[in-house]
C-alpha cells in the first residue's frame, strides 16, 4: 500500500499538505484522520497511514507544521482548522461523520481529544495525550476542561513510564471522560512500548500489521484497530 500527498486549500488562501492512504479494491469502511506527534509527518506516520488504508480505511494525515518542520507554528486554532479541513476532505470523498475517526499521538493526541469533544465523530483514539490540567499549546484548552463533552467513544493509551503524563492525571482524565456518557477505555501500559508511531521502536514492516512484531506495541495496535472497527460501522 502506498501513500500520496495532496494539497487542501484553506480559507486564509494557504494550502494544507496531507498524506493520503486509499484502500485498494475493496469498499471503504470509513475515514480516519491521523494527527502526528511533535516529530512531524515522519516515515512512520506515512507507514501508519498506509497500514490503515490496507485495513480498508480512507486515511489522511495533515501536516500540522504546515511544511515548516517546526512545532512552533502549531496553535489550538491551527490544529482545529487542519483537522476540520481533513474531515472535509473525507466528506468530499463520501465518508459520513459517523464513519469518521481521529487517531493522534502526543501533540496530535491532545488535539484529537479536543476535536472529539467539539466535533461529531464516530470514534477517537489518542496515544499519550498530554495537557491534562494545563493547556499544552496556545489556544488548546486543558483536557480536563473539555473531555466531559466527548461526542464519541474514546480509547486512550498511556505508558506508566516514558509518557509525558503521570498516572494521577490519567486517572483524573478517565474520571472526567466518563461524565460525558461516551464509551471510554483508558489503558495504561507499564512503559512506553505501546508507541507504535515511534521511529525508534524497531518494527520490521507495517506498523499496523499484527504479524510484524510481538509484544506491547502489537497489542496496542490491535486495540486501535478493534476500536475503530467496533465503533465505526
């Protein structure tokens, strides 16, 4: 499965680069927006996009850094704008809102949880979403301020060590999320080995392929795929 880059025009007359993965030879199951980590759109991000497409999901990953390669350009407003543009791209390609999901990693995970509290979606998955009690970036609210308004089922993945969120904050976030009435599952692993988006983690092939590796990361990938499959039908 290969990916391609497309440009989406924005209302401020700029363009947003997105990495697209499109299923081949099978009906599209739905659409997933992948919000990358603070490392930007890496080869691993592209591999995740391709892997999700291989599972039947039309997948799009916006460049939140707008081609600069720097997280300094990211704000709450820009992240929501880029996410909305990506959802609009999916809608233009025939995906309804209840079949759209968002998957985010650290910086992108925080943004994804905010998006899932402010937009109507089918499901959300976040990996190491920080900014629980204090905003992670200008314009982004603290997650405790918005997670009680979740509009869709949410799976949150954390590492007890190696992630930028301590266990007490994870517990606070889980409790606040349940107040939304949405289906919530927060899983805490002993370490950060669940980070299948991390290019430092050796994965022999497709990072969304369960046969590629044994251990924590494959269990985390399985949870992600099962979550989207269960809640976006």
